[in-house]
């Protein structure tokens, strides 16, 4: 699957579950404000499953994109440098060691 299509599907699924979550919260808040318990449970029954499906889809697509977006360059090191590697050179005018804080001790 092309990466662009995965990115589009990811954006749409994130948008769907965010809109679904907002609808659930606002719908249940309206049900509480109206004092209608049936409304509160109906909002979750109708908007809950599609919102959870969209959230699951976005998670799976994000997982696929994490593998699809890895750069594949030939000059990349095969493994990280070891601790034995030489340190980067420091500028000559930078003093070594801790710097004074300016506090005067008596």
C-alpha cells in the first residue's frame, strides 16, 4: 500500500475518532443537563462502537506507518557507535571543568 494512502487513511481515522469522542462527550453532557438517563446511554450505544473502531484503525495504521516511514539509506551505520569511539573535539577556548557560579564564599 502506498505511504500516501496510509497517511490519508490515518488522518481520516484520527479525525473520525476525535469527532466521535467529542460527540459522545457533548451528547452525554446534554443528557445529564436534561436529566435524561436514556439519552446518556443511547449516545454511548450509537456513537461508541464507530468511535472505537476508528480509534483502533488509526492505531493499526500508525503502527504500519512507523515501519513504512523508516529511511533506507545505504550509508547509514548498521549499528550504533560503541563507547570506545573517540569523543568529538572540544573548542580550544572552552575551559574544562565546572564553571564558577559567581557566589562569594566567606
